[in-house]
């Protein structure tokens, strides 16, 4: 039997290889954490968000590892953060009808209550918040 955590809970972090297969690992990690927090209703949106953020890290990352963190924030929102070694901050681009790329952050922007990126000493952290 799984018991949901309703009070304060520390953030959970997974370190993953900077490889395409890590999107699936990140989805599973995020789903398990959200279930633990009693927020399984967010899993579908969170899976799309973390897939796009990890995908960007894998495509543009320069390091061998990425870090995925899930944190419940004050007010009940959930923040998913993906850290990588790339120092270039992501930008929301408008994809043309024929473009196969540049749609990921538009999807994150549509799903998330807020998103952004901040430089870190080792690269950057890109985050998205999902409403409770």
C-alpha cells in the first residue's frame, strides 16, 4: 500500500547519463515521486515536461550527466528541474509549419504554470512548475 505524503517533503534528485534513454528514466523517476507525494494526477503533464527538458539537455549538453529534481513548492506547485553542463540558456522559439524542431519549449510553456532557466556554476538549471 502506498501512502501519500501530504506535508513538507524534501526534494528528490536523480542523476542520469546525458543520453537519449534518460528521458524514459526521468519520466519513471518523476512519476514515482509524484505518486509518493500523492500527486499522481500530474504524472501525464509532468512526463511531457520532463521529456522535453531532458531531451534539450541531451541535445545541447556537454557533460556526461544530467540531474533531475522534483520538489513540492509552497502553495502546492511542483517544480521539475533539469540541470546540465551547457551554459547556453534555452529560448522559446516559434517553429514554422515545416519545422521538425523548436517545439519542445512551446509545449512546456503551454503545460507549465511557469518555466525558466538559471545559470549554475557548472552549466544551467531549466525548470518548470506544474500547478497543484
